[in-house]
């Protein structure tokens, strides 16, 4: 069992409308971004201060700069 992926999926299930999401650069973050993309949260704005996270989410359509 991949506990980091499971944790990301559990966190994604808690996202409601008008939810603010801050992404760091922890090892679970990649699973969060993948899960958000898979669930097509097209109107979601993501914010991060992490340079490495900005590189990962920079190419996705639903991300804010």
C-alpha cells in the first residue's frame, strides 16, 4: 500500500467549493497534484511558495501564479 498516495486521496476528498489549498514541497505533494488533475478541479487556484512545487504545477491549466 502506498501510504502517501492514500493520504493525498483522503485530503482531496475533503476539498469543497471555495477551498483554499496551499501546497508545500513535501513528498506527498506530487500525489496531490496528480489527484487534483485526475479529478479535474478546473476552477481551482493553487498557491505555493515552494520553487520546486511551482515547477510541477506550472504546466497545469488550473493553477494560479
